């Protein structure tokens, strides 16, 4: 191992409710400070992303929850769907309550393209939760075919 590099500090802002829940759960999980919990989350996220950078044909199922009244989020989601190489095959929209919608999107393309599209959708302001299941298609090749 080389010389240990000094940790860099940066500011993070959380909404009060989110911070309260985060603090409660990291304490329950045994973390002594937020920084350690955030570092672990970053490591997990980075390693899961490495799995998702394949170039073969794939499908993704993205589920997002968003407030349809905020910042034209519906329009922006549609715009992203048209802009990317990965294709939105179909979507299912459920009105959860007066403000919130759940949308499940079936995406088709290369794994990394699907990941990019999903990332940008999740990053939109107004999108409050999001999760993706990514399936790479395993094609069996026939010998001599
Ligand atoms: Ni809705």
C-alpha cells in the first residue's frame, strides 16, 4: 500500500426529514458518524455501477416516484426518453395520491445506455425515489450455426 492520502472534505445538504431518517438508520446500523456511512454508500454504489457498464443487449425496469406538480418533471422525463439511445419500450403510470406518481419504465438498449438514461431520470428534481433492475440478455450461441 502506498502512502495514505488525506481525506477531502466537502459539504452535503440534506432535507431535515431525510437527514433525521438517515441519522436514525446509520446509528441502528452501527455507524459512528455520517462520513463513514456515506463512504460505504459511495463504495457500494461505485461497485454496483461497474457491473452495469456492459455493452450487450439488455433490458431495464426502472421504477420512479415523482411529484407531477414539481418543476415540469413529467415533461422532462418524456424529453429524456426521446433523447437517449436506450429506448423506452413502455411505461406504466399509477397516480399514488394527489401529488405523487409511480412510473415503471421498461427500457431496452445496451446496458450502459440504459444505465445512463435511468441515472438521468433519477437525478431529475422532483424525482424522489428510483430503483432499477438491469438484465443483460445472455444469448447462447450454437456451434457451427
Ligand atoms: Ni400520476
